């Protein structure tokens, strides 16, 4: 899928020990990209391990082909497990499971 990722805001949160990113995804005349596609593209852009990156929020703006998203990049996987809500962890784990299933096929 072809879409463009623009980082609008990038800040370090010393208390949570993570980088917090506000993103705009542009996908004119195309469907909203999946969380997995966003995670893959963002990990490649930032050159970070996909396991340390979580896409926490995606809000599609109806009719204009744009989605606002938020992502967190951790330095430590244990910190990610401790701080992220279960719902967010499950949504991001589905990406890992889908990629493993594709690799086995």
C-alpha cells in the first residue's frame, strides 16, 4: 500500500522513557492503511526495532484521505510492557502474529 508518513511532532518523555510521535498519514483515494502497515513503514523510517514501536492511536479524517496517528518508541521492551495498555499491546501483537504466519506460508 502506498501512503506517506509525516512526523508532525517528536518529543522525548523522560518519565516514561519513550519517544512520542504525532503523525499524519496521507492516503488520497486509497483506504486507510492498517496499523501493521503504519508500524512497518515507521520502523523503517526511524530505523528502530518493530517490537519497540507501538501505534497507539489512529483517527481517519473522513473524505480527505488523511489519518492522524500517534506512536511510541521505547528503548526497552520491558518498559513497553509495563506502560502500554493491554488493548494497545494486543493490537500491535496482531501485526507480529500476522507477519509470522506469512513467513511460515
